[in-house]
C-alpha cells in the first residue's frame, strides 16, 4: 500500500518513514508542503494519507478539503499534536477515516492502518481497484456535465448497459471503449487515468 505523509515536522516524517518501512507492507513518501503532496498524488494516487492539521501557514482542514475534492474516496487519517474535540468533530464531518493525537504508540498507528486497509479493501488486485476507480471517475465527469447514461452512450457509441456496468465497477472497458469514453470527455487516456493512480 502507498502511504503519503504530509507534516511540516521533518523529524516526525523521518520517524514515520522508518516505522512504516519496518512494517514491510507500505511504500512511504513524505512531504513538508501541500503542493508537493498534490503534485505527487496527481502522478500516482496514494492509498492512505497521514495529514497533519497544524502546519504553520497551511491549515489542515483546507488541505483536507482539497484532497478529498481532487481524490474522492481517498483514505485520510488526521494526525495532530494539538487535538481538540471541535477539530475532531470538524474533520469527521469532512469524512476522514480516523484521528490520531500525537504522541501515539506504534500499536495505535498499526491498528489504525490495519483498520484502514480492511475498511477500504486496500491491497486488492490492481484490476479490482482500477474497475472501482475508473467507474467512479466516469460518474464524476458525467455529473460535472449533467449527462445521463443515455447522453454518454450517445457521445461514445457504447450501450447504456455497457457504460452502467463500467460505472458500477463490474467490468473494465475494452481499449476501444476506453478511448471512446476519453474522447467524449475530451481527455487523452493518460490524463483520464492519472488522477485515479493508473
């Protein structure tokens, strides 16, 4: 699983990189600035983000909103050295997976990550992840244009049932069908697939 850490404390980032590397199940990248995380995530979406809420000039809640807007369904775990009940409530309203107060034990972070893997069904075969993310991306792009399934079918020459099965994640499109969908949304396949981590 790919874990991204956004925290302005280099010591904490280094510590977490070491801890997660020792677990053997995680590929870890850490970032000190939100723009670095967004740039890396646009190239390849992480499975889990550990997000610090207090980062000097950057507000964690704003970064969180941007992350979830750009990468819907992303598993975000808030990590903060300044916990408060109000902050916790607000972050859960934004659909974070969990909230950890620093300092936390190794057992706590291990358990939270284990729960995230189980809840988000991470570690699944790439084909299954691709089906799910691709279907979600098509739904989002279709909703942005206020297109019905019938509208997208007309744009692509595919059947409504075929598009519906792709959106539900039941089937992967053929290369020809994927090209037709990309053309309908006026995107190259690489542009279309990059935000979902493929």
